[in-house]
C-alpha cells in the first residue's frame, strides 16, 4: 500500500524539495494533490477528499534533516 | 517554580524497582479536538517507554483494531545484537496518543512494527514533548512526565543549592564533576561580565 506514491517521492525527491521545501505534500498515484503546513491538516482534508489509505503524506525536507527512525531494542519489522 | 499555561502531567508509582516503564495509554486515529468532528474510537493499550527509540511505533494489532490506514511510508533502522543494523521500509499512521491523566498528544506520526512487551513503543518523539524523570527512591520506581516542558531538571544544581545553605558542608564530588562545576562557574562569570 502506498508503494507507488512513496516510489514517486523518492525518484522525484530533488524537484519536490525544491518546489515544496518544508511543506507537507499529499501524493496520489504519481501526482502531488495537496500542499499543507501541518500534517494533521493534510490528513483531515485528504481523508475527506480521497479516503484513507489512498494518499501518501510526505514532509518535504532534505535527507540530512529528515530523521530516519532508529530502534535499539524490542522491535522487529517485516 | 512557575508553571506554564496548559501544563499537564502524570506520575506512575510502582511498588518496587522495575526494569521496564510500562503504562496503559489510549490510542485513536488522529483528529483535532475542538473542531466539531466526531471523535474516533479510542482503545487502551500497553505502552513501553523507550529512550533508545527515536520514534513511536504501534503494533499491527492496533492498526487492525482501530481500522487505521497508512498515510505514509518511511525507512527505519533496527539495531540488533552486536550492533548490527538493518534498514526496513514501514507504513506510518497518524494517531492521537493519550497518556495517563489525559495527557494528550495530537497528530503523532507512528511507524508499525512488532514490539516486545507491549503494543506501543513510546519513543523520544513523545518524550521530547515534555519533561521526563525517573526515580528509584526507597526501592520504588516512579516516573513522571509533564508537557509542555516547564523547567530544567538538574540534580547537580539541586545538590549545590542545598549545600550552599548556611551550616551545610559541600558533598564530596568526583574530580570530573568538580572540574565540570568549575567550568560551569567560570562560564557563568564570563557571561555575567559580558552583560
């Protein structure tokens, strides 16, 4: 789920960063369908418009500023 | 001490020393209270506090029970035995988290994973919303959390203040701590002079 949207973000990251730096963007398929200042606002509006699970929210910040979550114990991922 | 407006807090008191900090917390799909929208279903889960986790995680069980749908994907790094780390891609969800005593945190982006000992892993993203202390005084582990952050907590300063009182003798500090104390005093004097 949302693989296509995440892949789109990753392959177009540089241009999206240039355009929407610091904003939260909503992606459906391979299209940016919304630009927001807060993730919660984006979530509520996109949920009403597209339904849950149909859009990907991404914070447009450079990789160096983006926190990659790190877990030192207790956790397993599939 | 001064208290910030809207300060909320809780304290958990165990009857012995504990090796895990576990609370019952509520989780629901993200929504902004006070907007008139109906509140989503809220369920109670076992949560483990983990300062070794940069972010908060929920189990797949929670996502299913609350009927959550992912709103993002992210890369995560799990550090295993021997410091070996593996990178994974996981779903993320947007949720509200309610700690004990109705200490609510709205719109938290959480990842999904399997968590040993609980259903939620409360990471440093939640801890960073406030002040967090742990004490083991009298053989009992108590932990307390307040949000927003209200005041610095510095045990060294507390001890120093205590021994500054008339008639009190300074506690013996380790050579390293004495050096740190001298550096702090020096910095304080320099700052004062600059003013």
